[in-house]
C-alpha cells in the first residue's frame, strides 16, 4: 500500500472577506474528505504598495481599475475570525493551515494560533526574511515553487536550513550559501520541508503543468514533493498523485461563478470530492511496486493459463511428440514451457484426448 497523499483544500480568499463563508468553506472542505483546509492570512497594506498592479487573471475576475491593495483589503479576514475557523476545523476533523503574507501575519500564525505547519506561497519563495524567521522557530514548512528555477529553490532551502540548523553569525546570501555546503545543515531540512511543484497562473494551461519537474525536485533535494494545482478540472491533480505526489493542493470555492481572483480556477465541492475519491483510488492502484500475483487474480491463474494435454489418445509406452501433445486450458498440469522436455519421453500410462499430461 502506498503512503497516503495529503490533500489540501485551498480556501484561500474564496470567502471574499465573509467570515460566514469562510466557515462554510471549512465545512465544505471537511465534507469533500480533504485532509486540510487552508486560508491566506495577510494585512493588505503590509503586502502591496499603492502602486502594485494586479495580475491579468485578477483583472479579468475583479474590477480592472481597482489596485491590488484595494482588492486585498476587500479579501482580508479579521484576526478575530481565526479562532472560530480553527475551532470549526477541529470540530469537523480536518487539519487547519494558513499562508502568511507579511511578518505580523506569520507571527500571528506561529505564536498565537500555534499552527504546527506553515505554508509558504510561491510568491514568497524568494522572501528570505520570512523563510529565515520560520527556520529559526523550527516550524515545518510547505514551500510552493511556482515561477522558480532550481537555483532559486536551492537558495530558499539554504535560508530555511540555516535557521533550522541554528547556525550562528550574521545572516546573508553568502552565509546561507556557505552553510548549504555543510551536509549537517542540509540534513536539517529532513522532516521539516515539503516542496510543492506549481505553475503560478490561474487557471494554468495544461501544457504548463510540467509534472515531471516533481521528480527533478525530489532528485535535486531529497525532500518529499507534492503538487499545487491551478489547472482546470481534476485530471492534472490525479495525474500528479499517480506520479508520486505526497501532497496535493487545489483551490476550493462555494461557487465558481462568483467575482473574485481565484473562484474561476477553483473546484466546487462536488468536483473536489470527486478529485479526492479519484486520488484515493490512485493510491491503492499504485501498490508497493513488487511484481507478483495479486490476491485478486490468484483464482484466475488455472483458468487463464494453459498446461500440456493429450492432443489425441496416447497409448501407454508411446513416445510423446509435437503431434500428440497440445497446450490448452486449464493450467492445472505441466506448464507449456515443459513441452520440449516431454518430447521423446515415453508415456507411462494411456491418455485420452485432453487428459492432463503427468510428469
């Protein structure tokens, strides 16, 4: 049996700033069978300046003239909402996570909510100060790698490793790079970091998914690798599970037709539930990799395989030949490969047509 794929329902900002809808998203995530529901925690003014533009997909799904900061202000959840969200998740038996987007939000998630795991979005893979703070606290992290090169992923990991390993000295790019050369520093990532391959576009074209990059990340860093999926539908996520993703993250919305930056690229609850079911089937289908008959097929071996039988009546003392031997079902006697061993031998008893040949 394969390891269980952790499935994260990314509620994100699909609550549109409504605490009631955020609670509904927790319930919806739990109903789908997801392992975690995840939100995004931020203070808009700490994330984006007044000059920050919106992405093209955000302009298509929100008021185009609105600034990124104004959009984010509409999507903020008050800090006071989080204890209720966390409590609802606990009541429903689903894990709770959130992605911080600014230092105060990170501090809130680490020290007030005391979340056991922090998710870092692709946009903050290069946010070394945030990664350094997470590493210093020692909290496990899920790191999305959208838009990144392999070198950028390595640099991000070097910052986390520096913190996890408790390295002394003034942090700097040079210090992180030097620490990365130490095997003990790299080893500090083990059990702490899960990488998520990702394409940062909403929705992401199927041809941009590049699922083979999961293997590249695993080979390069020896860390567990999952996939954060922004393509439409469930096929790519299921394919990622089949390729060995240890975690899948997918956006969940209550209504894909709503106005907002992420609704259009999200799954509605019924679709998300179908994805979870498909992934669980894939888990079972992957198996343990050992090539051997499965319990489900054992009864079919004698039915489907063949054995040596008499092609016609054979008298006792007659010599076996290609003409008086045949290969037929059921496979309850000598295997067909024994044909050549039997040719030239003498029958020790008489056989009727289709009798199984004895050794």
